[in-house]
C-alpha cells in the first residue's frame, strides 16, 4: 500500500509546470520520465540506493485527490502528488520530505493527506511524519501477515544504521582502507522472533571503525569465532574506542590498543548467545 501526499494551491491552480519539471530533473536520485500516454502522467522516480528506498513524484493531467469536493473550495488541485510504500522507514521519509518542502516552498503549494480530515495545510514536517506513522501503524495492525515477513529494528536504531551507511563512502576516502577496516554491518535474527540484531565482524588484527547501534561483535581471527555483546565489550574496554571528529557517534579503535582488545575478547568471559542467529539483508528489516 502506498502513502500519498497531495499538493494544492490557494486561489489558483496555475503554476510553472516547466519549472517543476526542471527542479525534479535536477534533483539527485530522481530519474526523469517520459510521458505515459496511457495514463497521462509524468512519473518521476526517486531512488535512494543506499537506503533502498523508492518514491514517485507524479504530475498528472487530472485530479486524483480523494474526496476533493469536500475540501475547502479556496484550494485547487494542481494534479501533483507523491507516493511511497506505507511501510517505509521514517529516516528515508524524512529525507524525501526535504524535496517535498522545497517543492511546496518554491511553488507556494499546500499539503493534503487523507488523515488531515478534509483540511489542507501548509507544509509542516512533524505533522506529516505523525500522520504517516498513524497510517503505517494502522496498516501494520490490519496486515500482520505482511509484517511477519520482516524483522524489526526500532526507529532510532535503524536511523543510526542508515546514517552510518550514508557516511561510509566518506570514511573510505578519509582512512587508508589497507590499514583501517571500514566496518560493514551484519544483520541477524532468530527464527522465532521479529527482532533484528546489528553486528560487525573483526579479524582481531586490523584497526576498525565501530558504527553506531551495534549489538554484537563477531570475532573471527581464524582460530576463535565468538559472538560477543557489544555492551559487555564497552563495559570492559570502552577506553580503547575514541570518537571520530565530525562523525557523531561513529568511533574507531585506538591503533595502540588492538592487541589489548583482541586478547581481552579471547581470554575474558562473555555471555554467549542463547539462540541461533542467522543473517538477513537490510531490506528485510522494518522500523515497525
């Protein structure tokens, strides 16, 4: 199911369509379309490959606003709307709303979604996210069988994960990757739960980046293979990690402490996982 957000204009439906097409065509991650003669629509596809998120910004030749006749007659449908999967993560939707805000500001558009109860409003990010979350929760409650196909990370954790993934390329340029491991996430789950866990792997030798939201360290040095709770590691070795200037909660292990950390992870006693964990891709994880 798609969540849809409609643009309207007060007092007139006239706007510079060519300027909107130019704006969308010049926006990163948006693919400009050809006219679909069968549907009478220009469908601009927004695709964020890092976040695996897709949305469509559609310019139509006719109105698609539901119950348009019930809206305040001062507002005219400009036949432009945005749609995306109602189960999309909030982090990705927040990024898309940057584009929505730019469109609304440049063309003096107002916003309508069905849950506004026939009220057309100026762009207000917090209100749109609140309404999106209500639709997402309602859809999830009504379709538990669809949610059961996905594992879950809470919104804060998944936002931290996506934030790191967007910064990863810059880290690969900043650090010598022959000496520093720019850690990849490993996502894990159990068969009997929707809960997802976030891990990184370490070979015990290389200096490495510690991303945020990590639950487990997978130590695999060729002799030892252990799944270790990151919170337990931090209780015993927090001082070996240091923040990276300009990267928020992303940290790096001190190069001088690599042997010390490896020895601790091999010799110390840590609580083992009590369930079998299996890997899964990020696209199989939702924040609901």
